[in-house]
C-alpha cells in the first residue's frame, strides 16, 4: 500500500516521502497516529502546497546534523569497565553502553544509529564508532575504554575447632584420653593424705586405737 508520510519516522522516512508499506501497518499504526496519509490525488495536492515548507525544515535538519557531527567528533568519550590484568573486559561495551554514555553528556542518540564494528568491544583501548545523524551525514566517534582492575580480597581461614573426645563402643574414653584426663586432675593436699593414713592404721589395729 502506498502512503505519504506526514511526519518523520525512522527508519521508514521523513515528512513528504512516498513509501510502500503493508496494509495492516498503515491502517493499524500509521493512519491512526497521523504519521502517514493514503496516497490519493487529494493528499498529493495537499503536500504540493506544503512542499516549500517541508524543504525548509530539511535544510534546518541538515544544518543541525552538521553541527552535531562536529561536536561528537570533538568529544572525548571515555568508558570505564572492570577488566583483568591483560586488559580483557569483564563484560563488553555495546551500542547500548555508548548510547547511555552519550546521554550523560547531553546527547540524545538512538541506539540503532550507533554502528560499532564487531557489535561490541571486549578489550581496553581506543576505538571508532559511526553515528548516523541525518541523510548521508555521519559522525565518527572516538571511544577510549579504560580498564578498572578488580582486587579480590583473600578470605581468612576459619578458626580451628577444638578436638572432640572420642569414645569406644562401650561409651568409655580411650586409654590415652583417660590417662590424659587423670593427669589433668589436681594432686591431693597433704592434710588429706595424713587423714587417710590415720584411718588406714585405725582399721588395721582397732585395739590400739581404743587404748589410746
């Protein structure tokens, strides 16, 4: 279906252009939004009366594109990305990345207008990208990708757990552990030893104890 564009619409064309499009696209999208009109004798005459006005707008667009081209080509665009010691990026710089960076500098450029060789950048260094502006006007954008080395922090070893006592099948401590625990018990005091010896003598000589 042939239509006349009433507004600029990328990548189809701009105001006043005659284009062939699918009927569904024209009836469901272009016509309801006023983007295009049917290619009829009446609409052809309508656009003939607007021809001078449309051409003046195109001249203005060409001038704007030329000015934008100069600004973009003089722009030092730097992008910092995480990278390894050899300069290989953790990730990649894409046309979306460049579009986001241009937005930070105040330039509203559509992602699909940025032509990046290889579709992505995976190493640090300087690169070129073409930015389509208007008609045959394009800007050559210089991009410097800077690597940001990531330092990995060493993890501290967890503290050693205290040794657990092992028991044999009968539920008693092993001989080595039993002797160790016995060695750790405090030695009896002298007064306790003396009392114990007295009790032993008394039990051996009960008569002597009574006489005393």
